[in-house]
């Protein structure tokens, strides 16, 4: 299988896993047999355009043709969008300071 095919298959599998769908659930929603999805993900069958369209639809992916000379620009936009949509790292909790402290002279 060529690199482009591997890239598409990896993107489909990652999108399925990101949505928390099993192959069986994706099969039911897309109308593509689960065994065929398994073969697609393992690269043992050629991905047909009709299957790609249905899987992409269910996984909220868009299929488009991009002129080769514009691929780097599109990839940069996608990378930027992916980074922007990542959940922020949790901020460190602020240091907790007591509302007051006792000085040695304040001992009771």
C-alpha cells in the first residue's frame, strides 16, 4: 500500500477512536460491514470510494481534492487548528496562603 493510502487509513482509524466508536458501531452507522472496516484498517483490502465517503460522513471528516502545490498550506492550517482545539493544560492551583498567621508574640 502506498503512503497516501496508509495516511487515509490512519486518519479514519484515529477519527473512529477519537469518537469512541468501535468498528461494530461505525459499521452500523455507516452501513459498511464491520469485517470490511477491519480489513480497511489493517490494509488488507483496497478502500473503495463509496466506503470512504460513508465512513468520512459518519466520522465528521471532509474529503476534498487539493492541488499538490497547496498541500503544505492546507497541512499547516490543519495542524494549527488541531493545536488550537486541544484542551488546555490544567493550570497549577494558586498557592494557598492562610488568611492570617500567628506571630510568636500572639501565642495564647
